[in-house]
């Protein structure tokens, strides 16, 4: 099953389905929002479609909200890490 398609809609299987959607869209990433983010991530941690949710967020460049147990900052850090790793691999290939 992928975020972009399959017979089963992954969203309908999300652990967040019965939670308040606002929980997954905190106003900030600090102060009282830290508890909100922790609660959202706890729900995501037990979700059986967490991977599909995160794949959707990455594929569709979601810059707001908790998706697949990650914050926008988490996803941005991961994108930067992957870009640095790809650049380092390219340099190694050129140097070889």
C-alpha cells in the first residue's frame, strides 16, 4: 500500500481518525505547543499507516502539521540530511 494509491485508503486506517485534527496542526513548535506535538506524535507512534502518512507528506511537500509522526522541522532536517548525503556521494564518485 502506498500513499499515492491502492484499493485501501490509508487515511481511513489512521490512528488519528478519531482525534481532533487541530491536534496535528500546532500553531508553533515551542511553549505549550510542545505538549500538543508530543500528544500527536504519541498517536502516530501506534499507527499502522504511519509510513504511508509520512510518504504522503514528503511526496506532497507538506510544510505544516504532524504527518507520520514527524513535524515540519523533522521533515526539513531529513531532506537536508539526504541532500548532503547525495552531494557527498556525488563528490566521492567524481573523485574516484
